[in-house]
C-alpha cells in the first residue's frame, strides 16, 4: 500500500507542477519572452516524467493486475457495508491478503 500511495502521490505531484507552470506563464506577462524557453523546457520534462510515472502505475496496478489490488478492497467494502448478523457493536476483524 505504501508503494501504491507513493506512486500515485508522485503522479499527482506532476499534475500539480504542470498546473503551476501554466500559472507561471500567465503571471510572467511582459517577461514571457525571457522566461518562456525555461518554462517550456520544464513543461516538457514534467510531461515526460508524468508519462513515465503513469506507465509505472499502469504496469503495477492497472490491467490484469488491477484485480489483485482491488479484490481485497472490494471484499472489505462489502464486509463493512453488510449488517452484523449478531447486532454486535464490536467490529469484526477483516484480514487482507
């Protein structure tokens, strides 16, 4: 789960960075000619890195492997949503593989 969180967190960071670059271009205004080459280079790097990070996520969590990740989560969701037959207030233990 830690690796999952790290990978998606890093991908999200790239989306945030791309948005910040777009804002920087707008803010630059008259200085755009001076900063635009650097911002374009940075934006190109962010795009390449975003694609690389998405491919990593796709390889580890999507496609056929998504079932491995999502099945225990779905089972937990069903278990938590089901009414407790004994009306016991103590939550039952759920074990993930």
